[in-house]
């Protein structure tokens, strides 16, 4: 299917950077850098892209719902955020929807468990499994589970919550993402309640220990020891649950399934414009260069002055500052 590329931010960025210079007309900033599908830039200009190809998702704060079509081809609205000055772009690369990133500490952001489950198409599932394990180990995480066959492999990675987004970005770069699900679970209240329950049980145990030390009758001693055994069993159970919950808070979980298949090149886009300066009215030539994904691209320009047009190469005239 054709990929539909709406280059809103690109030309909005150009038009937005044009400013008046007394006696000279337009003065435009530098433009023409490569723009890669899935590249996130910290600015307000947005390009919307709907593509049938190897990658999809949300970029730089815009999240899109995605669905997998027949034959493993993913179709879903995506967003690329482009800067008015591409030279200031960050190097963050993303091809999947994002879960909310963990904040600094549980005291500031609460106790939240993060989970991501993604399926990727790769040429070699075993090699992909090795790469995924390397991602986890390189940032202080570990592999909780892994399995592989000739045509697929699965890895459950536990990574430090502070490195969750970093790890997710590296894992999704291993192949073509065909399915992605991300969830989070706020266990702040649960975690607080478990600790309160533990403190209550410890206090109860201390009380029984004091009674046991004061007991002078055999029947009373036997009864108190029975109560103590029950309280100790509850303490062990609550402590185990607290440790497990704390582990899931401190370490986010990424489950990656790799399936064997043809890996498509990433969809990318480059736009060249000229001239960049001139007096009004200023006629500017725009040329889009696409590669990767599924060929048959449709390019729609939003010029930022209330007009738009379709085509890979065209000329637009700006008549006012």
C-alpha cells in the first residue's frame, strides 16, 4: 500500500522561520537536513505520517494507536516532530509507541510498574535474541527468561526503570516492529498498604513474644507459640510480596518476540528547499526524497500560510511576511 506523508512541520518550520528584514523582504533560516521516520526532535512543528512499512508509533510526545494488518504489515498513524532549525535536532530514534517514562524516584513519581510487549520481524531470531540480551546487560539489567526455535525467539528483559525508554529504543531497533503493547501499573497505594500491614504484623509478633516470655503455664505457652507461627507465616508472605513489587518498580519489564521474516528498510524522508532568502513575493521550490518502507508515496505539503499542496516536487510563492 502507498505511504501517505503529510509534511506539515517541515514547511511550517520554514514558513515560521521567515522573518521580515527592512528593505529586503524574506530572510529564511537554513533548511534541508535529513528527516528520518521515527526521529524525535524537541520542537513544536509536527509532521503526520501514515505508512505501510516496517515501523510505526508515537514520537516526541504524540502517541498513536496501532494495529497489525494481514501478512505482518503494520498500518497506523504516526507522528514526526521536526525543528525549525534541524541542526538543533536530538539524536533520539523511536519506532514504537511510548509508555510514560519513569521519573526520578518513587518518592517523587509514586510507585509505578512499567511493562512493554513487542513483536519484531528479523532475519535471524537467534541473533536478535543475543542482541536483546546485550541491551539489558549493558544498562544494568538482566534476562529473566528466554527461549528460541528456528523461526522465533522470545526474551523477557528486566531493565532499570530509569533506563526503560533507552532500552526500549534499542530493542525496537533490532528489527521491524509489527506489534506493540505498553502498560503501566500504579502500585503506590498497594505498596504503602503492604508496608503498613508488615509493621502491624511485626508489632503483633513482638506482643506475642513478650507474652511468651512471661508465660508460666504449659498450655498458655503452646497456644502463644501457635499464634506466633501464624504471625510469622503472614510476615514472610507480606515481605515476599513487598520484595517482588519493589523489584517490578525498580526494574521495568520488556518482553520481545522475534519472528523470522523479510526486514524492510526504515521509511525516511529528506526535503530540499531553495531559495532560502529573497524579497516578496518569494517563490520557493520544494523537493521531497523518500526511501524505505513500501514505495508509492504520497507527499502533502502544509506551507504554514493557510495553503497546502500535494506532490513530491513543487513551487510555492509566499506573498506576505
